[in-house]
């Protein structure tokens, strides 16, 4: 059972997400709260995945993200936004968000995306534009290939490419005929060597370094 915390300032959004996710047998919304209650609730309920509104009147979503990332066992966090060109998206990715979703995401797709997040996959809305991705790459990589890239082993590079393709740990394990625990160890080593805080950041580094086809867009995994 994947435990989900929904954080949004609008009660209608919280109720809608709860209804959609609770309808799935393997998903449970343990709480749906406004931003001011997010960190306390996360400490108490220990969710696996947090869907966090990036813009809230009572608290800054990015500040909440930073606090969640500092928890002893931080949950996977995906940012919720109304816009596909939100100026906060790049900052959220740099701060360790596992991706972002538009609030008008197809309800039928939402459970699949939450499962992907829980399984270590990267989730970027299909409406994310090249401007957002390129802007993030420019700001984070500054036009150079990260020094840590040459520290990766051949197998870690192969795992990095699959991360960039949006595969979850389980999918990578199946593709490479490895145990899931081994894949998790490789992912941890990759994040450490690249000095990045999330799989999304690692995926974007891989794209910037030319490890993927230039025309390929990142898709939900």
C-alpha cells in the first residue's frame, strides 16, 4: 500500500485527489491538508509520496519542500501546479522534487503517476515544455558536463540512461537483470557522484551531457 499525503490550499483539489487515489486498491491518502499543516502531518503520518502545491497563500510550497527533504526519512515529493510554465518549477527540481504534475492531469493517469513516484520513477507532466527543461539545464549545468559524470562506472552510466528514460527501479532491475536492491545502490551512487539531489536532476544531467537523443522529451515513468 502506497501512503500518499496531498497538500493544497484548495479544499476542492484535496477532496478530488483523495477520491481519485483512494479508489485504487494499492493507494491510500493518509491525509489531505493545507500547506501550513504539511510538515507536521508528514512527520506524524510518514507518507511514501507527497503531492505538494507549489503556490499556496499561507505558506511557500518551496519552503515546505525543503523542510520535507530534511526529514530523517524524506518522502518522495512531486509538485502540483496549475501552469505548464511555472517559474518555480526549475527551483523545485533543484531542491529535490521528484517531478511535477499539472492539476488538470487526466484522473485516470494520476494513480499510475503516483505508483511511478513511489517506485522511484521520475514524473514530469507531458505538457512540460523544452523551455522549462532547457532553462533548468542552463541554470544547473552552466553549459558544462558535470565533473562527476566521469566518475560513474559503465554500469552506473547504463542505469543513469534508464533513469533519464523515466524507468522505475523495478523496471531498471528487469531491464538489466539485476536485483532491485542493487539498482537502488547504483542510483544512490549516481546521485552522490553527480552531486544532485534527485532522480529528475540526474536525468536532466544525462540529457545535457548528450547521453540521450537530443530530440527526446522526458516522459512520466
